[in-house]
């Protein structure tokens, strides 16, 4: 039994999950496993998802209204896509308990502070957070209690946030198995732009490019009176492409919101990537084998560093190799 699988005892009396997909349902399961709250309430937008959550039996109460779910909660955790936060924060503000903590799990932090911050009532503590853990799956069925084990959770409390509330939330994430880091929101967004957002963008690009290319080759072959087997991409996908298709299967709404809400940092990192791509293009064109080899040796070392840090078997978000 690891520290996080040992029942811990309540850290909050009542936790309210607003949105219950992969991340919200993983929190629900981890809270239940560790007995980290006396009661977990939840609200989610669609009646179908509320029914599924009731059937799964992973929370104590599923509410038809946001107001009922957040009422009396000591911790309200926003687990919907980033683009939904402003409306949710506005709608729940009048129903929050004084002294409660609002947190979230969004993959971008400055936008959450921008959207939620103005609606946080006096006497309620707002501590944005981001568990750097996930998979390409969505919905309440896809969550699992171990998702946060040995993964980072980054908290970005604005200056002046009540320290006791930060400590309590830190303890909550640690009890779910996470390592917690406190960081400035702007720094978070730049770091994640390069470690998570850019790799996803590359995957979305390459899968689209390869698919278009295959269509083009098939049209050319048909014009020439020959046939190319339809499933060539699938057939030869072990050659590196398969990992990209997994990353590119991530939720379209979530990633739309991430790129729109971390625009500046992502554009900056794309600029740097373009320069490096151009340098590699030139090295290939001019047959500069030593340059290429030095580049690939350096990146191999980086992979070893990732393995040593225990963060492998994952993509930008972090997923165990097998579930
Ligand atoms: P998910 O599985 O797709 O679940 C999303 C939840 O949000 C569902 O309960 C859905 O409700 C609700 N929702 C969707 N659109 C909404 C809207 N417009 N208004 C209100 N509720 C809405 O998503 P997830 O993967 O758990 O991601 C949730 C958050 O976690 C995102 O902010 C994301 O940035 C962050 N995150 C994700 C990962 C990852 O790898 N997936 C990793 C780290 C952080 P209904 O089903 O009822 O519509």
C-alpha cells in the first residue's frame, strides 16, 4: 500500500465537483479511496452525464443545479473545460459558503484567474491548480483513482492568498498521490506551453498532414490506374506515427480552449520550434551528419532524464502505459 492508497481521513467536510469528466471523476475516485472528504457532491451540465455519474456511484450526491451542488461545500473544484469557467463562476458566486476554497484543474492558469477571479466573493479563497496528469479519454467512465499518483499538481495562488487554505489544498493533492509545486501563473503557462501544449500541437499537425498526404497519394495512384491499400497508415503506424495518433485523439474542446487561452506563450514556443525545424532542414539538405547526430544524442539524454524523474510512460499529460 502506498501513502496515497492508505485511507487518509477527511481533509474537507464537503467537496463539490463542477463538471465530472476524466479529471473530475478521477478526483472523485481518489477522494473516496483515501476518504478525503465526508461528502462529495457534483453537478454536471448534461442530464446524460448526471445519469452516468449516478450509475457509476463514485460521488455521494449528483445535483441537477449548480447552486445545490456548491452550497455548503468547503472545496469547490472546477473540472469543466477552461472556456466554461467564467459562466460557471458567475452562476455559483451567490451560493458559496464563506471561508470556502475555489480551485480548478485547468491546463492554463492566467486565463482562469482572468475569468474566475472577478466573480470570487469576499471571504472565499481562490487557488487555481493544474494536475499535470491525464489521458486522451473523456467522460466520467474514463477516470481512475491512480491518475494523480507520482504526478505533479501545480498550484498558482495569487499573491496574498490565505496560507492555511493553500496548505490544506496542498495536503489534499498530496493525499491523492501528487507532488505539489507552487508557481506563478504566468510562469506555469510558459512552462506548459513548451512541455505539453506544443507537443499536442505537433501531434495534431502531423496526423492531419499524413492523412492528407495519404489521400493525395491514393488519388494519384487511382489516376495512374493503380491502387494503394487504404489502411497503409494503420498498417505501418508502429513507425512512430502511432504515438502521435494517441496524442491527437485528445479532446477537441479541451485543446481548442487551451490554445485560445494560452495564445501568447504557445505562439512564442511555435516560433522557436520553427527556427529549430529550419536548422534541421538545412542540416539534412547539406548532408551535415555530425550536426544531426549531435542533435539526436542530446535529445536521447533528455529522454533518459525524463525516465530518471519518473515521468515516462506518458505524453504531455501523463498516462500510465496501460490502464
Ligand atoms: P472531460 O472528460 O471532457 O469532462 C468535461 C466535463 O465538463 C464534463 O462533466 C462536461 O459536462 C463538462 N462541460 C463540458 N463543457 C461544458 C460547458 N460548456 N459548461 C459546463 N460544463 C461543461 O474533460 P477533462 O479531460 O476531465 O478536462 C476537464 C479539465 O481538466 C479541463 O479544463 C482540462 O484543461 C483539465 N485537464 C485535463 C487533462 C486531460 O488530460 N484530460 C489533464 C489535466 C487537466 P457534460 O458531460 O455534462 O456536458
